C-alpha cells in the first residue's frame, strides 16, 4: 500500500476534537525560567545529560559502544520538575493541551531534513485497550502538533499487536523483553523517507528501539527519535510514575 493511500485512511476526528476543546497551554504561563534543553546539554545518541567534552563521535559514557537503533534523539529535558508534572498531567489528568506545546517545542528542534517533501512523523502506538481507557494516545497528540508546525505528514504507521505492562512498572533489565514482538507496522514502502518517531518519555529506549527497527525494515532512510523527556540513567526517575 502506498503512503498516500494510508494517509487517506488515517482518522483524525477524535484528535481534532480534542484540539478544538483544549485550552491553549504555554510553558511561559507555568514555569518562570524553564527552557527546553539546548542540543549541547545532552547526548544526541541516547539523550542522557552530558557535560562539556563528554560526548564524542561514538556517544557519551552512558551509550558509548552500545548499539542505538535510531540516528539521533532530541529531547526537551530530563524527566523531573517541572517537566515530569506536565507530562503526568497530560497522561493521567486529561490535560492533553500539553501535547500541543510539547509538539511545537520539538518541531523547533528537529532541524532541517535532507528532503522536506519526504518527511513523515510517526507516533509510538498505544494498545487499543489502554487507549480506550485513557481516551487518547498522548504520543499521537504530540506527533500531530509537531507535524502541523513543520507542515509534514503525521501517520499512525505502527500498532501494538499485544498488550504489555507499562515500561515504568518493569525492571530496566526486563524492558526489552517486555516489548519484544509487541509492535507491528502497516504494509508500506518507506524507502527514501526520513521518519521522526515521537513518544512522550524515553526510559530504557526499548520501545523506541523496537519501533525504529520496524521503520528501518520498511525502508526508512533515517529515524529521529523525538521525546518530551528522558529518564536520567543516573537516577530512579520513574519509581513513582
């Protein structure tokens, strides 16, 4: 199936209704002095915070010599105050207008792609049971805002093929096994396309890795992981998530 055909099949009615109902959210209205991280504040491979000179061509001390599925990662900050509060409000309190703000901020940081005409934004999927309970997929809302800001296509190419325990409830050593074989992808040829893969938070990277491998297998030229926040590998950021 061609990309244009899939685009036509994507239903955005629910997300559009949420956008129209949700009041505008602005970081400037909620946290004086908070700013998204600059690119040189973290490793572009794994997203971990990095001091001056600690990131080399093969990454930082946390990811050096480790395989990374995506080409680069962009983030807004670490998963800690005030960003963690905003993300939890978006996910668990129905304040999905935060997703639009995160998407706009990430859009400013994606940079210029090789080919604007062949760029697509893809959200990390949510299993239908969890989406039914929550009412929306926050990653899709962020992705939609990012795509709108850059005038790119946003397409739900990925799907959850089985329910899994939330990664935040699984020990780090078991997270790759938890999501193994739990994703699928639409029948599509992405040859020559650059993909921005969007999620709200990166923890171990297992979910992003699984999704990236499917996108690359479908022919994606490159995959950029774009997340609102990254868990600090030096801290237990998700004990209470």
